C-alpha cells in the first residue's frame, strides 16, 4: 500500500482510492440546529468524515434548504435527506440527494408524501423508507428508489402515530425504534421488510421509553442509543439482533446523556453525532463511537464542524448495504 501522508480532503481520498483495497466508508451528517452565539440557528450544512479513521469532520457542501429534525438514508453511492423543519417552524416535504464520493451541494430529489418533521429513515442498497414524524399524518411510511429521482410513494403505516423515532436496517429488514405518540413516550420497536410494502409489525421493546434517539446497525445487529422520556435524558446504548424479534439488551453507555442526535455506521463501527445534552443546551459538536459487534461504553471519535442537534446521518457502508 502506498505511503500517503498529510491531510487529504474527501475528494482527494476518493481520487486515490484505486490504490486501496476498496474506497473508504464515508459518513455524511446533515442539518443543524444550535442555540449558541447569535441565537437559535437552523442550518443547511453537510459534514463528512472517513468512518475508519477517528478525527474531525470536514465540510462537504450544503442542502437545498436549511432544516432540522430531518431523516437521512443512503446507498453505497448516494445520500438522501428528507423532510424536516425550517427556522419558521414549518414542516417541509423536500427530499435532497448528493453523490457521496463528490463534495458539493445537494440536488432536489422529489417530495415525501406529506410534510413532516421528527422523521426517521432507513434503507438497503436500492430502496429508502421514511417513517413517522410530526405533521399531517404521523404514522405514515413512504419509500423511494434511491438511484432514481421522484416523489415518494406510500409504503404502509407504523403501528401508531410516532414522532422522533429512529431507523436502522439490514439488507432485508428495517427497524424503527422509540418515539412519541402525543404525550406518550414509546418503548416500541417495530419492523418492516424493505422490499415489500405493508404496515409495520411489532418487534419487541426498548429497555425504556425514549424519543429522538440515535440508531445504526451492522447487517445483523442494531444499536439504539440515548433519548428523552418526558422527564429525563438517557445515556443508555442498547442492541437487538435484526433478523429475530425480541426486546433490546443493554450494550453500554454514551459519554453523556443525550437526545436529538443521529447515528450511522460502516457496519463495524457505529458513530453518534451531535445532540442536545442537559449540561449543554447549545448543541454538541462531539462524535462518539462504539464497535457494533462488542458491548461497552462509547469513546470520543472527533468533532463536527460546528455545534448541531436534530441532525441526520447516513453512510456509504451501513448495515443495510452489507
């Protein structure tokens, strides 16, 4: 392997990827909300980082509109970000996409079936599914074909109205975890078969009720972390075996209690980015990591380009692509 030295931009890493066994797995983290400095800000920023190498994120480009409480999903080549809330508080139905290997701003993809915020996303290599949210129809799931462009189509319904859930997947099965139905915080885990269209089915329960959690997966194991239950924040990381059904099991702890953050992975390493902590209401720039196949507490990975909560993550090598 050539002895490359120095700090490379994301595009330079891809230009030289032919000398490596395979291109590096890239994570993209999009959308920002923070309460520091000049006041509450909702941003359009997309950050990028190489998952296998701990370190700080770099600027990738911008989404077509600023937003928070959005969802991210991806194939190995294309990242898609859907729905969310603008600074005005208005829910939107905009879907953006970008090519992961090429830094730059996003392009319009189409629209979700309804405008909503606090939405979850998951995908395999061909199909992306958005689930739940706070808007006109809170239990809706809709889907897109990632390699094309166009408006999302109806997939089916979640088991109840659900805002603030999180999604992860294997190549065949999608998982939506946690959330809130009105004033009731949920511990429900539900699943779908991504290649079909149908309503979600009960999978089991989380170790506690929580919304606005972070989730990611390998092809076999899903991780669900953090969240808020209406009275307290959580630092708990828990896991499930995606191919089975059953209740989640304790995995370890985040570095601190956290909610309104996002998770993604390279199928081996999990990353949890940003978030809102009761000890720092301005939003965090911290990225935390664990090894999915083991159990244990999170450690520091690096930092985002700025403080961010209510963001969304995806990657070119998550568990749904394995």
